[in-house]
C-alpha cells in the first residue's frame, strides 16, 4: 500500500470535474487525483510536494488519491466505505467542504450542505449521515469511556461542555484517538485561547498541534 509520496509537482491537470497532478519521486512519475479544493491550493509547478495517499485497486486500473493532511485521507476512507459512495464522490465532498465542515455536516445531518457536492443526492446524503454519524459517535463515546474527561488534566480553562463536545467529536471523526485529542486539548488550553475563542478556534489550534512535526 502506498501511503505517502514526496517529490516534485509536475503537470497539474483538470478534466471535467476531475483534478490531478503528476508527482515525480526519484525519477518516477505518479499520477495522483486530488479534490478541487486541494488542487486549488497546490503550489507552483516544480515545487516540492508531499501527499498522504490512498490506493484504489480496480480490475482495469490502480488509482492514487492524494491529500494534504492525514486526517483528510482518513475521512476519505470513511466516506468511500459507505455504500453508493465512490472515490469521485468522496473527492467531490472534500472539494466543496474542508474536513471540519464535512464532519459537522454529517454529524448534524445537514442534508442541504452535503447535497452541494457533485453527484450527491438526498438519499446519498441521508445514507452518509445515518451510517457515518452512528459509527463515529459510537467510536467517540467508547474512547471517552476509556480515557476519561480531558478537563481533569487541563492546564487552563476549556470550552463549556457543549463546545468541548463539538471539538472532541470533530477530531474523533477525523480519525484521532481519544488520547491524542486529550493531549491536544491540554496543550491548547495551556497556551490560553481567551474567553472569546469558540469551537472552531479550538479545532483549528488542536489540528495545528496534532499536525506538528515530531522530534
């Protein structure tokens, strides 16, 4: 399984509603498809680029899909595991919403928002909400039972319970384990977010901490 590629960006392309690029790694060029949002954020051609990848194997082709962040790739894998949701639809969903917005739309059963993605109708949106919401909530609640309340080890003030639940649920849905979430909340609380900081601010700072380079 190819999970990560790092090389030089070459020949970004668009064909109808598909977006992709050629990533040259040590003399070998890998054709990688990406979401519209990822494609629009690409650096200049010739720049260094690293992508987390998902390899889909079909009878007639092996296709690589690329993502700038690990949690985005993990969310893509959750999407395509739903019946009726293929890789192009998964990329379409990630093309019109960032991972945080998409997770919120699924958890909150925001059908109107989900239907903004190409090819996603009401029935598919309902299936996404029902199947993924239940799965993610079950996993999230189970992790909390195992690791306890992050408030107990926080070094600074946290959000009220409602906002904190949103942060924890969003991060869990993006593939982070309860212990990782606990540590991120503690680290962000230690820095101090200020009383005006909302759930979105906490999610952004937690993701920044979770994505930091490891020593």
